[in-house]
C-alpha cells in the first residue's frame, strides 16, 4: 500500500519554498513599514501647529502696531503664544516668527485713521480701526485656533495630543482675557 504521508524531503522543500517566498515578498517596495507613518503624521501636525501659531503671532504684531496703546496689554499673551510656538516646533527650535520680545508700548493714543493704515500680514484679515474691535478680532482668532486644535486631538499621537490640549486651553484663556475688562472685578 502506497504511503499517503509526504516524505521528509518533500516537507523540507515545501517549507523552504514558503520561507523563500515570504522573504522575497518582504523585500519588495510595496511601501514603508507600518511603524513609519506615525512619524510623518506627527511631524506634519507639528508643522501645521507651528505655522498656525506663527500666523497668530503675526496677528498680535499687527494689532500692536495698529493700536500701540494695546501693546502692553497684549505683550504677555503674545509672549505666551511665542512660547507655545517654540514648544510645538520639532526639537524645540525657535519660533518661525519675529522676535519673541514684546513690542514697546507707545504713550500716545493712535488716531482712528492710523489703525486702518497698518498693513495686515499676508493672508490675514485687516486689524479693525477701533481698539475694542481689534481685541475682539484677536480673541476670535485665539478661540478659533483653540477649537481647531481641540478637534485635531483625535488624530494626534500621545505627547503631541497632550501639548495641543494644553495650548488649546491657553488659547481659550487668552480669548477670555482679550475680551474681559482689565482691572474689573467680577
């Protein structure tokens, strides 16, 4: 009666063939390994966050330039945004904006027409001529960016998600401080 079981030589040849096929298919250029997509995703998210923070810094600078009387009030908030920008930058590199030093306040008020003459940052909306409206517009920018960062938390890797959550919370505080009356008791 013939044997139905394969020979030892046949089993070894089949196993070697399967192993060889697995090795050859692993060497193909089908795409990057599964662990690599996280690194580019985090880098893209960080670069986007840094770019958005840079635009917010430009809004602070434009508002301070258009309303020098507000510069002292805006300085600590702007410095905080600059620190967030540096923290979000990959490797802690400096912020991609102008100096983090706050603009010096001017003792004289700005005439209403001078605020409208201040050039806005490219792609940014112009700074409103009235100081109260300028603060509201800046608060809206802070709030909008904070909400966008909160939404992006779902796709962010762990450490970046924690940082975005913290920066988003600060953005909401900034929005509140920009629209509250300084020195008023609640």
